[in-house]
C-alpha cells in the first residue's frame, strides 16, 4: 500500500487507440493508463476492440482472427461464440449451463470490447484505483460511443501466481468480486464475465450473490496424478483412453464380470466410463458398455462439464468441425466410427431415428446432415430451396435487363441493375454484350431448373457445363472466358447475404408457416445443421471456399482493356 491514500480527483485516466497492423478496420487496441501528478503512472490497461461484427457473421472467420491474436482470445471466442460470432445456445437457453440466465441473444449484436489486462501498481492496490479506472473505461466513448448494444468482456485472473491452490482460489474469488462490484456478471457458467452499458439490461439488476460460479466449481482441480496412480484407481477409464481396438471390449467385459459396478464408477471429475468412451470417441468401448447395461448413465450430467455422454460426443464433433473449417480451412466430414457412436447412444436413449442402421446413419450424416433428407447427404431441403429461389429470381431479373441492350453496343457492369454481373471478373465486366449477358443469364436458369428437380443428386460443375450446351448465348459466354463458377458464386453469395447470416431478407419473406401458398412451403421443410452451410455447398461443387471470389468492384484498367470489341457480338439479336 502507498504511504498516504491516493486522491483520485488528482488522477487522470488516459485512453489511446492503436490501429491493428493486419486488420485495422476490424480490430483495434485500446491502451489506457492512470497518471498521478506525484506518483506518475500507477495503473494500466489494454483492450482489444472487435469491430464490424456483421463481417464476421458473413465471413465466418471470427475464431480464425481471434486465434491469430492470442491463445486467450481463442479460448474466449470458442467458449462463448460460434465461428459467426453468435453466442453459444447453451449459454442462453435457460438450462444449467446458462447460469443466471441474465444474458440472451443480445450478445449476438454490437461490438466486442475485450479487456485483456488491468494492472494497478503493487503499492497502490486496495486504494480504489482499479475500480475508478475501470469505471472511467466503461463510461468512455470507446464503450458508450458504440451505443448500448456493445458489451465489454473479461477473463478475471489474479495478477500473479499463488503459493498454493487455496491462495489461488481465494485470489480468483477476489478478482471475480472486483468485476462484479463494477457491474460485470458471468456469462453462463464459463470463466468469462460481461458488462452491458445499457442501465436497463437484466445483468445490471442481478444481485452479486446470485451470480453463479463456474461449471466446474463443484469438481475442484485434482492434484497431479501419475499414470500408475490412474491405472491403479481407475483401470477401466485408463483402458478406454489408451485402447481403441477391439481388445478393449474384452477388458471391459472382464472388469464387469469381477465387479458389475465398475462400469458405472465415476472418476474424480465425475466422468463415467461411457462418458469417457463417448468423449474420445471409442466405438468398441461404447458398444461394449451399452451391451453390458449403462443406460442409467446416459442421461446423467453429474460431472465437471455438466453434459450427458451424447452431448459430450456432439460437443467434440462440433469443435473438430469448427477447427477444421475455420482455422485449417478443410473439413472432410465426420469419421464413420464417430457417427456410429452417436447412432448407438441415440438408440440406447430412445431418441427418434430416421435411419435403421449404423451404416445408413453414417452415410446420411457424414457431412453434417441432421435432418436425414439432404440431397447427396450435404444439400439440405431448405438450402436447396433457398438456392433455387435465388437463382430463379436472378434469371427473371436479368430477363428484364435484356430489353435495354442496343444492337452492337456493350454495357458495363455499372449500368446494369442486376447484382449478379458483379460476380464476373473485372475484365469481363468492362464490356458486356447482349449475347454474353444472355449466356450468363441462361446459367441461372439451368441452376434453378436443376435445383427444382426432385432427384436426389446434384451435378458436378462439368455436368452443369454440359447441360448448358445449346442454351441461348452460352457458347458465346464460354468462348469469351465465362465460367459456370461465376454464376454459382453469384447464387451462393447472394443467398448468403439474404440469409440469417446477412440481412435476413429471405427468412422474412419465406419463413412464415402461416402462408401455405408459398411455393414449396419453406417454413415447413425440415430444419438441418446444413441449412446455412454455404461453404460446404461451395466445396462440394468444386469452388474453394477459402479463395476470395466475387463480387468484384474495383477496376484494373490494364486487365479490362481489349477484352471485347464490337465485332465480337456475332449474335446480338434475340
């Protein structure tokens, strides 16, 4: 402590923005300090401001950017949000994992200000400096200037290492109380806290004593345990972790024969053998344990993670897919043994299943389908309907544009009212003749007709190209460098922009069960995890989702020059 109390009225809080080197329009640092005329700098803080939230929802690269920034922000993003920066549903659904329930879907909107560090110099702690400094931040333009939809987040951690676990727990609780007294409340039962600038937000009325602890508070961290101790105390768990071969089945059966209760025994964190087997997943172990009778354990959430074995398996599946798609960029689908485990657990729990066997289930669900009705196991009925409506609308809209072409006179992309031509490369946009435009338009008609077909398969890009031969203007379009990918890129991108990942226009127009006259009754089509899987559609069609495509707006004069001349339009009349 300082020899004499700090007079906070003499202190000055300074906050300075710092542009992010790689993403200046999407990320920004906020550096802060407390200056005292006598003692100098007595406190500091650092935040990162996540801006342009709508871009993350469209691009799906929220986790990738957070992972590039730091491990802490990666933990923050994956724990609270999905790749589109939407809050995890189990944190707001009113269940046990949602904690106090004071947070809801408002966490999907507004900018994110993450407080990475707030440090008060050792000599000035417990003098009110920290709270005074934090309140200055919460009432600054960096918070209030982004309106009341923005939130401030933090991961409360003590400033230094504790000498033992009891001291550490006490320090954690002390830091938690510091943030609670300043208006922060825990998000669900995670380690992370949030603050709403809105004085009418439910979190602002939640008493401190009602703010819950973390999910794992009932299961404190166990001391380090050697493999020998684990083998001695929990041999069944050890075998399930270390052996995924058929031999583990014999070991489980032997343990059960000696002690029938062994297949139900939880370890220190409350994890039963079936929970461990599902989490890995270990198919031979899951199959054997279910055969021996662990049905009573399938609905139990008495463990550190408060999940059933099936929920843990699905959580593992989700995490693996998000990592592969968002960070590595390629996801090839769920492994067959993982889906077999999911099928067996659902069947044992008596959950409804469309498929009759493990093999059928694995075939239909490999690429993430949850409705059992996806075309080619990846194109959901709702996605198929969405793409069909989008392509048909573009085809009809472009038909109107055809009326305004003049013989032997090209038009540039800027003069066309339809948005689809912006998905042509810049060189092709410079001079668009009527026949070229007509060929491009024909592709949208072919896509719409193909998607309207009830057959359970989707042609490849090459098959689409072959189907297009003979359609009006298509030959001319292909001869001048046009590709089927440009039309598909337009359809997928426009559909995504109008979906719940964009402005939600499509859902507003079509997702109304009270309007049965709507063609195809979109609202009554089965929902599926693939309903908004636009990157999966691109990949299955052969369009790399990691490569930037259209729309193209900024021109390169050298690229545009000389692509067409007037004599190229050899078939200008309809």
